[in-house]
C-alpha cells in the first residue's frame, strides 16, 4: 500500500490528530454527521463518501474490507464457473456415451462395445483430471492437515 494511502479504519485517527469534531469533518466533507459516525464505527462507506473524505484529508483512502470482499466474490464466481464447466462436461459425456451405447446395442459386434468402453474410459479420465484441476479437492485446509499430521503439529 502506498505511504500516502489510508484505510477507512484510519479516518477517526486522522480526524482526532487534527483535533476536528465529527461535525467539523461532516461540514468540510459535505457528508452528514450520521455518515461520519457510521464510517468511524466500521460500517461500509460508499465510493462518493470515500472520495469526499480523501479530499478533506488530502490523501487516498482505500476501503480494505471492500477489496477483500471483492476478491472473495471473484473467487466464489470462479469456483461456480468451474462447477458449471464440470456439469457441462458431465452432460456431454453422458450424451456421448448414450450414443455409443445405442450403437453398441444396435450393432452387437465386439468393435462397437470396444469403442463404447474406450469412450467411457476417456470421459472418466477427462472428468477426473478436470475435477482435480478446477474444483480444488486438495485445498489449503487439506495441505495444512497433512503437514500437521506428518510433523505432528497441533492444529
């Protein structure tokens, strides 16, 4: 973080360092006293409120909680997209295998059944690889558990 950047949590400290009341800060920033109180109590601050306060204090003010929230939302959306991708692949696999199963039943020769089993193995491998790569079966919690177990650490 830049040396001239503060977080929302620093607003009360900056106000007190300047010996300003909440009323004075509200008047200088154009915000209501109630908004100043909410922000100083740790409630969410809107972008326009942050800009107004940054202008008054002549600094950049970053809402760190919002950035963490945005990062978490991105992670969640990415995971949901990965799960959707898995389901799309699963449906494609089922439809593909249904076609090869129908061909195997209607032809009834060994080559058709062999092709069906090759496709079955292919789809199983693809789905397993996709699952391990995208769905994070072995996440940070699993890694921590294995390390604790190996080195006899307490969780």
